């Protein structure tokens, strides 16, 4: 697993093409973001008070985007914590492997769009926080 810290997480401003009839944000892997996109998914219809995420990846990079509404992402590297508020569809939060991340405080109707560097592989996940801390030693 990568030895990333919360300081390796960054906000990426995505391109915006503004039109009279609305805006569009095109995203190309390895151009606007630092990896090729292997998987795209989104979270929605999240009940009030529910949290998502609460895991780390061994190899997978992710970009989280508030495609609609807003939410917070709590980042943790085992030593430091940081909370990032996402509420604009043209900002993405890059989370490299080795960071424990949890999404919280979703606004009503929010949509969390996730761009991932790897296909789904359960063995890439660390879902137990104590095991995560052990892996960081």
C-alpha cells in the first residue's frame, strides 16, 4: 500500500465550458486527472444522517465530485485528519491509495460522482480501521 498522507490529497479544478443553455465539464483520464479512468460510479438517494466510504484502497486512486448538492469528505492518513467540503461540480478531490476516506453530511438530493483508476476488486479495500492503522506502520 502507498504511504500517502492527507497532504497528497488535492482539489483539482476541472474544465468548464460555459454556455447560455448550461455548462459542461469534459473529463479525460490522464489529462484533467492524474490517472486513466477504469471505473465510474455515483452515490445518490443517500438518507439523511448516513455516511458512505469509511475505507482505504491499497492501489486505487479516486476522484470524488459533488455532481449535485454537497457533502464532506473526511480524510485520514493514520496521523493527520482533514475535512474537505465539496459543493461544485467542477471541482474534484483526488484521493490517492493509502488514505482512509469517509463521505459525510450529504445534502438532500446530493450526488457523489467517483472516477476510479482500477476496476472493482474487493481485495484492494481495507474496510477495518484498526487493520488500516496496522498497514501504515
